[in-house]
C-alpha cells in the first residue's frame, strides 16, 4: 500500500502539472523559443533522455516497457520506434492528452498506449523494462525505493530512473526556489545521494535479485539530475 507521504506528494504533483504548469511544460517540451533558464532545462532533459535510452537495448521488439511519468511522450515515442510495446502513464491528464496530439503518424514496429494515473498501479501489468525519468525527483528517498520495489516486482529485466543529486548547487537552487511566492512554486525536489538509495535498496528483501548498474550525472545550467540503472540478476 502507498505510504502517506507518497500519496500526499502524488496529489501535489498532479495538481501542479495538470493545472499550474501545464502550459509552461507544453512549451518547454516543444520547439518553441524559451528563455535562457528554460533552455538549459530543455537541453538537460534532452541529454538525460538520450542517456536513459542508451541504457536500453537498441532492438526492443517483443519487449514491454513502462514509461513512468511520460509527460508529453518524447521518450515513449523513441522507445516505440525501437519496436517496444510502451505503456506511457502520467499523473496529468492534460499532458497525456498533449502527448496523444503529438504522436507521430507512424511508429514503425512499436506502439504506445497512453494512460493518466498512478505509475504504481498493478493493473498496468508486467514489463521487461521501466523508465522513470524525472518522475521520482520530488519524493523522499524511502518513497523512491518503495516505489521502485513495487515496480521491480512486475519487471523482468531493468529499471532506469533519475534522482535529484544532493550537491551544493542543487541545495542552493532549492533554497532559491523557496524565495518565490508559494502559489508560483513547483513541488520541491528531494535531493538524495546515490549511497542512500543503495543502502535502502539493500535493506529491502524484495530487491535482493536486483543489482546496481550504470550511473551518470547530467548537469547544465538549471538542469541537474543523476541517472541510475538497476538490473535483475
């Protein structure tokens, strides 16, 4: 069952991305001109998406993939073009509708099923791979590992995900964010050290079959995130 903190933060994120930030997010994930700060975020997200996709097989035909927190669908499209059967889910119905609108006319051998809702819903079924790009960065370390544990129970090969790095730069940006009026703030990120995630993972018996894989940091301007890979042994 979801922890109270996970449920509370999930509700905050749904409200923020479906109402407050929907227009800004649509612009950020398009080719439309943006300001200097958002341009660095866009570039950072593009690099992160490429990194996570590079950790998946080039040929995904016959594989089922969960894009957990799909936003406007860019990663789901690339995975489908490699042949994957993608379930792309996001808390924001508005962003999911935009993802459907942006769906290319052809995806080759793959396909995408878009849904709005909770990425941890067991009804989504089982997967070969899970990708969670910047969809866990607003949760505490314990909730991140608990969420990954629940996804791992239904995943046969790998989970690639991101977490906010606990660095002086991210802590400074987090502090600056608190200076904005409350109504203009996005839900705060939760910086976490990889060592903390590894320790919590080791303490969870349900993750005993999972190994820590590749790691990378993507940093540029106002985008700073760390990529992590877990693989089933």
